[in-house]
C-alpha cells in the first residue's frame, strides 16, 4: 500500500540542506528525522541521498524522487484548498435521491428553485421507486418518507406529505362519502400496491378496488375519471382540487400526515448539503396541508407566486 510516511521529512531535509535544520523546522528530533528517512529508503529500495560529515547530496534516484514528491505536495495543497471552499461556500455537486411513488414533480420544482439561487452547485436528481433499490451512500441527500429506521446516517425532518381522501364530483354524486374508515369497504378504492390506506393515529385500513398503481400520477388520473375513491397527497391533486375536477373530504379522520426527511451521510457535511437542507426547512417549517381553497392558494403563492404548479411534499 502506498504511504506518504517519511516523505515530508525527506523533503524538509533536502529543502533545509541538513538533518539538523529539518528537525528544527519540523519540531522533532534529528534522530527521528534520520530514522524515518532511512526507513523511506528501505521501503523504496533505493538510496536517496549521500550523507557525509560535511555535506548532503542527492543521488539520481533522490533527485527524481524529490522533484516528483514536491510536485505531489503542491497538488495536495491545491486539493486541500479546493476542499476548503466546500465548507466556506456552497459549491460543487449535489446528488439527490427523490421518491417517485407519488411523482417527483414537486421536488423537481423545488430543486430547480434552489439551483436558481445557488448556481455554483450542480444538481443530479435521481428518482427511485422503492427504497430497497437505494444505495444511500451514493447520494448526498435522500428524500425519505415516514418513520426512519436507525442508521449511521443523519436525518432532518423538514415537512409532511399530507394525504386526503378524494374523488371526482361525479363519483361522490353517485356513491357519497364514507362515514368512517370501516365504511371504505363499500367503495371502489384506488390504491397503491400495498392495498392499504393510512390515517393519522396509526389507523390502517385494507381496501379493495379495480385500480392499483405505484404511481400517484396514475392514481390521480383514475380519480379524475370517476373510477373510485383515492387517498392521495394533497400536493398531487392540488390543481385538480382548485379547479373542482377532484373534491376532498374535510373530516379530520380522513387525513394522514407522513413525515418527510432529508437523510444525509454522517461525518463532515459539505456546505452545499447544509445549504440545501436549510433551504428545505426554511420553506416548509414543518407545516401540514389541508385541502381547503384558502390553504391551497396560500401554498401556491408561498412556493410559486400566483401560478399553480406544486404543493407540499408531492413526492
């Protein structure tokens, strides 16, 4: 295995012109410097310098080794200075994993907004369908939903993905709303692959229907067509709620506020990562969304000005 051990001492001896002055410059003993340089020569299998009581000179191998190592030391200094800028200002690349279970439209819009502010940060957004497909160590930040398992990574809760019970006006006119979670059994329920609806308070209801998808966008279209009842993130159906193509129940039992966290590796956190996480927490302030017209418009104005196009944690 390549080692830098002894090279700093060797360079110091050559540049100072003696073992004594090199030891003084390094703050160590002359015997220590002599030993590590001898060990370096033994490791390389080559004599680097000729020592006499009066003078110190480099061999041909020593001259080549000195020039190459001095150049490498300069390059290492450049690398360290480059790394320092990652901690002093937000620069570099952010590789971010986004869940596509309920569409990545919202987080993509958010990333674009962040990138417009931090143009020195290159964004690489990778969309995943299942968390089991993830190799978290490959990413600077992973957007995760729900309770997090214990791990060596750090996590920052920055908001909630709020689900609502919704349907088309035509479906409601024909079938009405469920009176309780148990009443869902009489409805054709559009669901994800799990076939379950989750509600606040730890309530889980197994549902059945003729439309199942792992895509929130697909479920949204089925809901718009009046095919059944759905339990979808408010952000996914926000525009449809605003224009009336989809309507939502307002009863508190129908909502589910799922935690949304930014997960990032342990250790020293680069400034670019910190800037993105601070951006998330500043924008959301741990708010929960309800499908009232006032809250939907306020959310649109907060994130995108007056134009519709996003919503709270739409992934």
